[in-house]
C-alpha cells in the first residue's frame, strides 16, 4: 500500500468508512487533514503517529498497532523503496558525502574568519 492509500485508509477508518465524511472532515488539527484527498506525505504520517498515542519517538518506533494502515510509514520512511546499490556505488556516494561535508566545513570556517575580521 502506498503512503497516499494508507492516509486515505486511515481517514476512512476515522470517518467510519464514509467517503463523504472524509471530504467534509472538520478536524483541521489532524496532521493528515490537508492530505486526506491528495498525495501522501511521510512527514505528515510521522507527525500523526507522534500525536496518536504516547508522546515520543520510542513509542512510535515500538508501536503495537500493526493493523493501522499507517504502521509501515510511522518512522517517516517508505518501506516500498529500497535502494539496491553495488559496492562501487556505495563507495562513490560515501566519497561525495565526505567531499560535501568538507566543503561545508570550509565554508563555515571562512565565514567565521570573515565575521572576526568585520567584528
């Protein structure tokens, strides 16, 4: 099931299976409200799960509501999307990340030097 379908299923469950009630929903404080008729959003699912039961990420991670349509998406990741990378692709991505991190650190260092000169 896609994130969009999972959100729609959760909204239908909340509205006792009545599609018209989903369209007419007035619960604007619900994290899924703006998505009830359209595209799925993993961040909204994550926020909904945080507000569902006990507060905190540990409660979301250890959720026992496996029959919930949002359960597979509760951690903010799409379980249907799995990258299959070769070892070479993994190394290439790691190198690019290291270069990006180094560039960001260099920019931050240069910015702090410039701030000291101007300050």
